[in-house]
C-alpha cells in the first residue's frame, strides 16, 4: 500500500505530459506542399534547368518561333493487296495497303516501277507464314524486309520509307 500512495503522490507532483499541437503538423504539411508546388512550377515553366531563351519566349509567340521547313518528299500510294493464306488447314486473308515516301521529283519513276513493286510485295507476303504475321512485333520486321526489297527494285535513294496504312489478317 505504501507503494501505491507514493506513486499517487508522485503523479500529483508531476504534470501530465502535454499533447503535441496539430497546428505545427498542419503548418509543416502546408509548407511542404507550397514548396513542392513552387518547385514544380519553376521547373515546368523553365525558370530552373531551362535556358533563358525558352523562358523569355515560352514557346507562345508565333512570330519569333519558326518551324523547320519540311523535307522535299512526296508520297506514292501502293494499290491494295489481298493475299489468301493457309496454315494448318485454316484459311485466312491478309489485307495490305501502304504508301511510299519518296524523294520529291522521283514520283513518276517510282510509279512507273509499281508493277515490279507489287510483284516483290506479293511474292514476299505469300512466302511468310501466317503464324509469323500474327506475332505482335511482326509488322516491324515485315516492314523492314518489304522496304529493303522495294529499295532494291527502285534503286537507292528514291524510296525513303514504307508507311503501312492497313495490315489486317482475317
């Protein structure tokens, strides 16, 4: 009992510890948000880590910012190709449509060679297995192969790129 009395007297003599105020926590949180937001704005607007030219012009004035001129190119359409494919007893069709990006001034030369281009594409696409075409990354490798074959037919420097506009297997 004496121990209980001594503990009670000691408790009366000492004040209960004060609870920490929520004001300090909220003030710290608001300060952190304000500093974070200010830092984001300064970085995003180019004030920090940007060049003075970007900040002064800010990309909004149409007079001082000139767009680069487009290269001298033209496009030649390839006639649509439909190829019947058969794999493991299953019949399917491939619909293919594309455009050729050519040097400006060579459109007539490439158009004149279009029968050869169609022959090369038909021959290549008929040789490709349907399982290879159905792979998600197949179009990248097929496009590169077709472009290389077209460039061989048309000669170096005429055809820059093959733009596939339709590639459907059904």
